[in-house]
C-alpha cells in the first residue's frame, strides 16, 4: 500500500525546512566569527556591527514584507526571498573587508525580512485554527534546531572547506529549497491537486472580497503591545544567536570546536521550548476556549522562567552550571514563540501577514540594538556576562508588557477610539 502524505502536512514540513535553513544562514556568522574576526582584523564592536547588518533591512521588511505576502501571496514572495538570501549567503564567502561583509549580511536581511510574516500568511490558510500554536511552535522549533546544528556543522565545514567555502555550500542549499517551494506550493489550498475534501473542510474559510486594504492606524494601535513584548524576547534571542559561541570561547578559553559544542547544547534546549510552548498553548485553548489564557499563560511562564534561569550566572563561573542556566533560560524564552506567533492570527486573521510583520518588527529592532550594545559593552569592560544582565532587565519588561496584549478580541477595520475622558466613540 502506497504511503500518502497529506498536502497540508507537506506544506507545514516545507515551512519547517525553510525556518531551519533561514536560521542556519542567520547564525552561521556567529560560529565563523572568530576566524572572520582574525582574517579581517575586526574589533568586537565592529563584529557587533556585522551581526546587526542583517537586521536593518529585516526590520524594514517586516511590515513591507508582510504586506507583500498578503498582496502577492506566499508562493511568489517566499520563492524570491529564498533566491535573495541564498545569493547573499554565497556572497559572504567572497567578502574582502568590513564593508563587503556588512553588505552581504545586509542583503541577507533583505532576503529574509519577509519570510516569517509571509509564512504566517501561508499557515493562516493551510492550518486549522485550533492547531495554530502547534504549527508556529513546530516551525520555530526547526528554526532553533537550525541554531543548534549550526555551530558544529559550520565548524566541520570550516575544517573541510574553510569558512568561505562553508557559506557557499549553505547558500546552495537555500537555492534548492526555493525551487522546490515554488513548484509545490499554492496560495489557495483548493487549487492544490493533492488536497483532499477532508483537509479543506478542516481549514479556516477565506475572507470574502479581494486583496485586503490594510487599516494601518487601528492595526498599529492593536499590535503595539505585541511588538513591545516581542522586542523584549528578541533582545535575548539575538544575544544568544550572535554571541554565544564567542562567549564560551573567550570566557573559558575554548577552541572553536568545543565552544561550538557548548553553544549547540544550549540551542537544543530551544528546540524543546519552541515545540512545547505551542503544544501547551493549543491544549489550553482546546480545554478552556479562552484565547487570552491560552496565549498569555505560556508567554508569561516563558519570560518568568527565562529571567529566573539566567539570574544564577551572576554568581558563578563554573562552565557546566553556566551552560545549564543558559540552556534553561533559552528553553523558557522559546516557550513564548508558539503563542506569540499565534497572536497576530488571533487578532487580525484578515491581515495576519501584516500583523505578524508588525509583531516581528520588535525582534528585528532588537536584532539591531542587542548585538551592537553587547559588542560595545564587551569592548569597554571585557566582561562577557554584562550583556546577559541587560537581557534580564528586558525579560522583566516583557513579562509586564505581555498583559497588555488582547488576543481574545478580534480586530475590526473600524476599531473604537478612546477619548481622554474615557468615552469610547466609533472611529471615523
């Protein structure tokens, strides 16, 4: 009997692979940083600038890219994104100095900027509403799996192909994914030749009418607490992604192989956190029917757990204990992914790509500021622990701001406006 895969499962699997590849291409520079820094004669502050280069266009294209995904559909948008980020990754293998390295990483952010908001648009129509947390958690778990395998994989490729050859090889993999995606995926599930009536019946209905015109003002007012919360999460995320291999290498005088293994162990904890966070959020939603409880309970747990986990590293330098604390911190931080990426779909189903872009703007802004601040602090003080102390402060802010989110209240194009006196009137 021939094994048949459901089209919805294949699409989800392809998105998982995309998240996996994009995060490899984002964090590979962190593993190769010691060799790049040595060859190009970069300070830690300059290295922080390189790390942040990805985030400038990434920030810009969160909203623009989300709109593009809504307007042109995920099929074409993700294909062209894939072609751009693949070319940028390959180009990184040919850089000659700080300027060309910055440009290559800038181009990578240009290619990847629209990917996650557009993937959210794809999931909006290819995933049942009761499985959104699981789908978001699973795809981001593959992103964290990419984080986890990147340090040892890039270290091995560097030994085999040099750091330049490693970037070329990884870029070619991205090219292959883009070709397969545009061949298989369809914007409308009903247009896919392999979709079944049973699968279609389980998927959410398409909103009536043509391509939506985004009501920017009301949508921004609804999404700003979500953006702020995600910025606080993103600060810690990008500190981990960019600086963790160098943290182990320089704090404990490890070679690149052993520092990569320690970093990989920490990142694997995030794989579990991503998957579990989405599963927990969906389970609470199915049991209680309470969207706010389902999303906020797991998000708050994640922020509080990450904060508590990082606190002990201020009092010890034992590498095993520090690695365990960092792993626990990353696990709890990643619990928030599934519920947080479900929130844009909960709030604004009709504009989910744009809403997801607005949310991810917070992480993109953190991706600029966090590595720059960390590099500067390390150069000024020589202390590799201070950036993690700063992350603890941001985690505390995120814990509070999460309560301002309202995922249980669906967005309407004509959101009510609140007057200073507290009177509510209909928006004009």
